[in-house]
């Protein structure tokens, strides 16, 4: 919504002088309701001034500020002056300063220059308004620290309704009866406020405790994740070591093969293949030597040929035994490697199971925390509704009492 030249703003109304209490409270109630709706959406106005409040027949309409955002006004919250972003609590500060001006006719904070105005906003308190109830409301809105202010517009709306009841009763109840009624109503209001404040404080503490618990849970989950990362890193180192052992084993196997195997090694088949090749080589060498011996010594040297044959057979046997020992050593290394691989698989399976369990517990904890926080929010909303119904009941009781009082009481 944007303002036009024919719209009447609260700034224009304030130039005409102090606003009557009933009219000022009506505008304040409408503005508080508009801010509550805005804050419920998770947003904040950030620059509430009389120029951003347009008067209408039913109340007021809140529009964006037309001035530069960097401009400091008598309604700017101290944290905004200090460079922090405006939030809903900044709107509460601006609202308190604006209500004070409507009810008293002069600003809560003033200065002849921007420097003096900033000093007043950050260090000074509003002057007394002449009404303890108004001072209590304004002081709770314009506290210098955002955490010390009323945090929610629902609380302010309740206070405004109580002020409206008291103001209406003061206007309609004469003389001594008014004083007695005011005293009784004030005592009743104080009791109601005390009970409601205690209940609101309990809910707010519960929410804060749950938020703290959720923070602790997230911290524990982060530590668990870091621990899991360390375990995974250790497992990665183990895998790299195993890869190096396997690479060495493949190099040793390649020494007894004509070319590297491209398929998984079958130890029995490899053993039979090597035995076959060795036997073929031994037979070939034997035949070659026999031929050479026969060619060298002739058919007449049968005894010398037998000795040569025995030597050849012994050499062939030695070669065969050495090949068998080499294959046995290779089989042992392969078995050890398979055992290491099985241990690694078991370690990874255990680690995966632990990670899955921890993640499940973490998700379950977060879910339970979310349910608890949502329950607390629901309880807070129900409390707000209860507060409004109590105040409305007080208003109805006030109206009923005024309607039944004798007209001649003074």
C-alpha cells in the first residue's frame, strides 16, 4: 500500500495537537494489531513513524516509510542507530514512542540536531506522562536493549485493552464511586496480569530450554559426525595399505606368468598350467640334451649316456621342486590377502551400521525437539487467545456494571 495526497496520516493528525485518550487508544490498538499480523509472517516494518500510519474509518493502515532508511527519527530504535538490522523488537520501540506522543502531545525523544537526537534515543528515557499505566506500557516498549522490551505484540494489545477499560470507566463513573471502582478494577487487573505474566514466563522459559537442548543435541551430533569422519579416514588408510600389498602380490605373480592376468586368479588352474609348462620345458630340455649326448659320444657310450641322463633327471627334479615351492608361497600370500580383504569388509560393514544408527538417533532427536517446540508454540498461541478472551470478558463486565449503576451516584 502507498500513500496518496488525499490520505490523512497520523503525522497530520498530531500537528493538530494532543489526541484524546479514547481516540489515541483506538489508533494504538489498530496499529498494534497491524504490527502483530506483520510479525506473524516473520517480517518487520523497520521504520514505523506517524507518516507511515494512515488513518481510516475503522482504524489505521500501516504503509512503508517514504523517507530514506538511513534517516534517524524520534522513533528509531537504538540498535538500528548502531548499525544492526531492524526486527520486530525495533518495531516495538517505535510503537512505544509513537503511543507516548499520541497520549501526551509531545515526542518521547527529541533533539535539535541528528547527533542530539541519537544521544537521546540511545541514552535517555521518556519524561513522565502523568499516568502510571501509560508509563509502564511505554517503558516496556522503549527499553534500550531489545531483549528488555516486550517481545510480542500480543502482550501490548492486552495492556492497551486494559488501558481502554480503565479509561472508559474513568469517563463514565463520577466522584467517589469512580475512585472505588478504579481501585477494585486496578486490583483485579493486577491479579490477572500477574497470573498471565507468570504463565507466559513459564512458556517462554520452556521454549528457551528446548532451544538450548536442541543446540546441545546438534553439537553432540556434530562431534559424532567428526568422529565418524576420523574412522572413515582410518579405514581409507587401511584400504590404501591393502592396495599396496595387493600390488606387490600381483608383481610377484607376474614373475611366474608369461603376461599379467586380466581376470581373477584361479590358483589351482595357475598351478596346473605352470606344472604343465615346466614339464614341457623339462621334456624339451631332456630331449635336446639326449640328442646332443648321443650326437657327441655316439651309440657306443651307453654308460656315459646313462650318467648324463641321471644328471638331466636330477636337474629337472630340482627345477620342478623350486617351481612347486614358488607356487606354494604365492598361494600363501593370496590366502593372506583374501583374509585381509574379508577383515576390511567386516570393518566397513560395522562402520556403516554405526553411522546409520547414529544418523537415525540424530534424526529422531531432532524430530522430537521439533514436536516439543511446536507444542510450546501451540500452547503460547492458546495462551494469547485466553488473554484476549479474559480482557474481552473484563470489557463486557465493565460495560455491564456501568449499565446497571444508578444514574444519581456521585
